[in-house]
């Protein structure tokens, strides 16, 4: 029985017939996930709180648990309806390998001239365009090797991937990735890392930090690109360079046995289970994220969490206290000293709000500009609505006290 919005995408390439009870989650499930971009591929029948999904070739359903079919076992993967390649991408070994892999799997591949101008993604409305975009992957060459700054997380962004397969209603990328937010993999990883080396050389003996998840969550596509593994091995050899990335996803196994030399910090974006269920669609549960966190700690990676966005509605103090207590159970005291916290309050721009309401018209996100909000200009020159000074001080005091109480040896990087 699943009594809330499902979080995980499951795929199984068999002819199967699945009946699963979804109770009150059914209307939102159909409206947000199936109808916009799977209506043609699936027969969806909703009757007496039962969802019946039939597929002739394959089956995709949003659900929390793995599903065992009578012809095979369903496994968690990243699924794309369409994949675009720049022709130049196939001149690189990684691009050629990815192209052959997708061809072998029978995925629909189209060629395009530039990854910056993708015209083959359908969608007549903002909602359709958004969901079609979320199921699109673009493979291209990163032409510009000028790395943007990345305050307060790091000195520079490391552009391996842009976009994310998750569907978080509040995501700030709603203002940056356009109406069709596809995921983009850059295959010239060696060139990108060579530029990182130049920046490290220019700034040494100061240690230079690079953030690989500034405009993306790179972990979901690691199964295709291997870019994070390559970057982790590169930074292991850099005395004055360090890599950081944050993820909501859990497929970390391929990274665990790398000789990282503690030069890469893998952080996890976490939130209360109620926030995850309400707003972080198509992402793993809190329990699964904490399980992945335990794995990277076991293999010696420096780690940490980003608690974001902090949404101060309802009994938020109680919910976040429970979150911190669950986190405490997953961090050995022996590794607490190297553990870091980043806490970010919920904020939004006018443009982001309009985009969110176009895609999620029934969203419950607190976006009333006149309710405990203050307008503030950000580091990139545009304005955003943050919590009022009184609410922010309340939040800062709350998290500082509770983190220091439960994790006395850990470091708080910032609470903003």
C-alpha cells in the first residue's frame, strides 16, 4: 500500500500486467506523471482506488518499492524517451561508447547541430514541455571552458552535466534551463579537467574547490557517462584541488572502491519525508538517501548534507528535529569531525513562481510574497523572495542549536 505520491521510477523490459493500490495518490500520479507524456504509450484505468497499467513493450510506474514480475525482476534505472547527440560528440571515445550503448538498447537517437539549440522535444503547453524535457537526454561537447563561480559551496563550478532527472517542484533550475529542462552530458571530460588543473595551478598553494553539481545532479547519469569516476580519480592526484558534489540519488556503488584519497566530498541533499513526498517527485526516499550516505562514509569519503529547502510551514521544527535524529543514526561518531552541514531556506523568484505554477498548478509550495517574505537581490543580480529577517533568525537559531547538540564535532558551513 502506498499512501503518498510515489518517488522512484522503475522500469522493466518485459510484457507484464501490474495492479498496484495507490489510494489517494492516484489523481496526482496520473495528472503529473502519466498523462503529460505517457498517455499514448499506456492504457491507464482508474477504478475503485486501483491503478491498472498495461504496456505492450515495457512498463514504467512511479512507486517506492521494487516490483517483481512473473517474467523478470524490475530494476532502478534512468529512462529517457529520446536522446540527442551532437555529431562532434562521437569523435570522443566516451561519446562513441555511449552512442553504441544506446543503439544496442534500441533507444531512439537523433542528431543535432548544437546542444544549446534542441528543437526536437515535443510539448504544446508548459506542462507538456516540462515533462517531455525531463525525459530527454542530450550528449554534447562543452565548448566554453570558462568556469563560473560557485558561492558559497566552492570556488568554481565543474561543468560535467547540466539538468536533473528528478522533478522537484521548488527547483531553482526552473529559471535557468528553459521550458524543456533536458539533461545534458558533456563528453569532453578530459578537456574540462585540464581546465580545472590550470585553475588549480594558478591558485596554489591555496586549495581550490570545484562543485560538480551546481546546475545538475550528475549521479543519475553516471551509469552512462562515468564522468564522476573520472573526476574523482583526477582530483585524487591533485594536491591542491578538491571535488565536491551533492545528490538526491543513491547509485553510488560504482564510486565506492575508487582510490579517492579523501579529495572528493560526496554530500546528500535531504529533507523531511513530508517535503520529499510533497515536492521531490521521482527521487529516492529519505531512508534510501541515508543508506547511500552510510555507504560513502564506510568507504572513507568526506561527506555532509545539504538540508534544503527548509520550508517553515506546519510543525516544521518537529519534522526537522526528526530528520536530524534519523541522520544521527547514520553517522558514526568516528567520522563526525569531517562531516559538514549546509542549510538553505526556501526562496523563489517571480519567474520561478510563474514557471512552477504553469507546471504544477496545484502546488502547495509557500509562495505568497506577502506572507513572511522579503525581497532581496542575489549574487547574480536578480531579485528573489526570502523569508523575513525574523523567520530567518528563528531558522538559524533552531538549526544551530540542534546540529551542535546532536553533532557536536561536525562543521556547519552556512545557514542561509
